[in-house]
C-alpha cells in the first residue's frame, strides 16, 4: 500500500531508512566474517556507503598495529616494514623459514594489491567487495596475535589512530 507517495508497512513490521536498510544488509553480510575486530572502526563508513574509505581505514589500522607491535620506525614502509614485523615476531623461531615466508607473502600481497591501492588513490568499490577486503584485513590483523605471537588486541576499533608520519 502507498499513502501520499510513501509506502506503508504491514502490521507488525517497520520501515527502514536507507541507512537502516544498508546497516541491516551489512550486518547480514558480516555475520560469518572475521571483521569484528575492525567493525567499529569502519561501521559508519559502510553505513554511509563510503566503501572505499572503509577499506582504507581498515588497512591504515592494520598498518598502525603492525608498527605498534613490531616497534618499527615510522620511516620504514612497505616490504621493509613487513620484513621487520616477521623478523621481530615472538613466535618466529617456532616456524620453519618456508612457513614464515608464506605468512610474509600473505601480507605482501595484501599490502601490494589492497593497502597501496586504497591508500594512494580514491578507490570506489561495492559493498560486497569492501566486506571481503575488510575481512581479509582483519584476518591478517588476527594473524599478528595467533601465528606470529604478538600481544593480542581483540578490538582494533578501540585503538586511537595516530598518524605515524
């Protein structure tokens, strides 16, 4: 039914605003994802439809966390930062070199194809792609505490981001 150009809701139901509809969709898409450590940091961007900004924020927070746990200098970036993260990892001695190389390669691929693209360009993307990229970012964040043995910070969204430059 429509009254004055506005759809009416059936008894027992409610009508969502566009942002409410987007939030419900985001909540449904993220039920099975591992993005929850990052969700608080990117939630508003996702609801506003600023998906590229959400991905960028997630990657910035991952990079900041890598710097923080590894004690890397702010002048170190890219491959050098990731190498230092691996070399300083508390659990590094527990792994064969090949395993560490695989872990490092995972980070390198993400930084090369996602972090760098979203950090240096205004990237547009859709909701599904953004959720998947943020989930991958959160997985790498979780690897810092699980596989690499760095101290865990369960909720990255609570961290205060300070620009490292």
